[in-house]
C-alpha cells in the first residue's frame, strides 16, 4: 500500500514539486520579514524551518495550528511548515499573516 502511494506520486505529482518549492520560498520570505523570526535554513525544498525569539517551538507550533496554520515542532527548537498538494499560494500568504499576528502578539 505505501509503495502504491509512492508510485502514484512519482507518476502523477512530480510536476507539482516546483509549485510546492515556490510556495515554501514565499513562506520563508514572508516569515523572514517578521521581526524576531529566523529561518533555519532558507527553504530549498517544500519544507520551511524557522524559530521565533521569545517562543518555544512547541508552544508556537501549537498556537499557529490553533489559528489555522498547521505546523510541527522539531528537535532543536524550531518549527516546520510543509507545502504540498492542496496548499495554494493564497494559503501560504494567509499562514504567514497568521504567524505575523501570533508572533507579534507574543501569546
């Protein structure tokens, strides 16, 4: 079953990788403009890793997810966003605005 999902992705979704990578780059650029946010490292794939001053990754990931910007806390105190099929540029821009609001509020 797992192999079937991988085969399908390779046969039908490879063309989407460029879009997913562009969306991750857009997310990274937006996050980098938020005071206190640092990328770790700059996005090169469909994954964006970042940290925010004054926030523990677990608390920030939980708060962002509560506000509709699904993300995960990672080892090393960073947060991870992933772009993929079903995530459009407007979704990325909205998630960045959610992050700006949450990180700026400090709560």
